[in-house]
C-alpha cells in the first residue's frame, strides 16, 4: 500500500492530536508499506518526526499558515466555493498517487482543502477529527464543499461520540461512514502504580498544553484562589508547555493562587502519578484527552469538564467527577464534591481503571492501521 498522511495542525509543533496518525504511519512502514507525510514546517526539530523518518517514511514540509482557520473563514464568508491546496502539494499528491490519503485534523474543518483536492484527483481519502467545539461553526459559503468531502471520504474517524454527533448536527446530515477510534496512550494496560501517601496535602495534576482557550488552566487559577481552597490542604501542579505560560503565571500572581505551581513539560507519565492523587482537567474543548486515559490507567481519580469524550469514560460521582460546564462555578462545584469524598478517591480510581481496561483496545495503533488497510482493499 502507498499511504499519504497529512497533518493540518499549525497551532503548535506537536500535540496529542498528532500521535495517532504518526504512530500509525510508523507501524505501516514497519509492515513494508510505502509512506509519505505532508507536515507544516517549524523552525525547530520535532523528535516524533525524526523517528518517523528513521522508520522509512518520506517527509514533505510545507509552509506553515498561522491562523489558518481564521483566514480561511474570512475568505469564504464573502465568496462561494473553496480555494485550492497549494500547487506543490497538489503536484505531490498527483505524482505519488497514493492508494489512500489520511487527513489528520487537530480541529474540525482544517482538512477541507485537502479533501477537495483528493476529490478532484479521484484519490481515496479518510479523515481524522481530533477535537471539536460549538464555537467552530461552519459558514454557509463552504458547508456544501465540506459535506461533499465527508460524504466521499472512505471513512471519518472521531475520538469521541460527542464530537461525532456535534459535526453531524452542524452539517445537517448523518455520517454513515463515521466511527470512533482510540488514540494511543503512553502507559501500558498492566501499568500498576502505588497510590501516593495521603498523610500530607492532596495533590491534583493539571496536565496539558498551556493554552487556556482550549485547556482552561485559567479556570483552575480562579478556583484555587478562592479563600476556601487556600485554607485547605490541597495543591495543584500544572504540567505542560505552550504559548501562554507567562500570561498564566502573571494571572496566578494577580489572583494570589499560591497553592498552584507551574512544573513545566513532563514526558514521564509515571513521574507525575507517583506523587499526585488525581487529575484536574478543566478543558473548554477536546477530543478525548490522553491525560484522562493515562491518569485512569495509572489508578488516579479524574475531575473533568463535560466536554467531548470526558464523560464518556468518567462517570460522575461513581469513579470520578464531572463539571457540567467549563466555568469557574461549575469547576468549583465538581471540586467541592470531590473534596467531600476525598477518602474514596483511591477506591473510585481503581474501579475506573478496571472498567477502562475492559473498554480500550489492547493495541489502538494496530487496530487503526488495520482499518486503513481494509479501506484500500474495499
């Protein structure tokens, strides 16, 4: 099989949305398939791409378009139809002539130009939608083109049922060719980590890219700055890197959130959960956060907002806690309910872990690669 993978994410060099397509591309290379990848060009090395190239995939770097969705929307509000993918990319697709093009979208609409190009070139294509939110609403001037791209796709993959349903509602059509797949995680099913001591303060980790418009770290700062939380033995460690570190640090200082610490990027999942009792995930939009799955597999209780796939795995009041909306009031309510039942956290987390292990595929990359191979043979 000749497979082309296209990453449309241009907001940061790498993120959780890139793991599924890149690891699947590596798996296909290992199976002897021919793989080429089109990715945005960044002025810094990206280890995951270096690993991908070392496995035999050919990488094609294209100019990065900052604010792609915003500029694209601005152009299309006042015109009918869609612009084209750049000429060099079209030439690449035509000359490579892949058996399947896999378009990986960080958000819901970023891949529509590529879908249009695949239709014109009569190339089989599949689409991966990693995140979605009500604020990303499609414009009338291009929804017809996007509907066509989805309808002609061999398959449309989502990482949560909630995001699939939202896109169906926005497009006004049932996506009969859609299904939900699992992203890969960084801990094994058999991963067994002792629970941290509970004789000191309870410690919650907030893990994710430092980008409040998506990940909601500002909500954590406002909640933890409340007098009641500052008077209780509880701490929050914020793990991650991103474009908003300095503004969040200034906000923490302004709010006097002295019970919150910024601890930088942590690539060792075990290192986080050796000393933290639970995950605090205040996202405003998501697909299905890897941090939620990894925390649950490590036997840690999760407090998360009711966006995308969070509530798909975290059952409120049973084995975790769900904030009804990504607001200060709702996050404070969920955290308060969790605090009142803090002595149950370990038992709740163990129950959640056992249930999750039964629900997740043993090898999400192998399962996804097999799906792609079947599309080619169909």
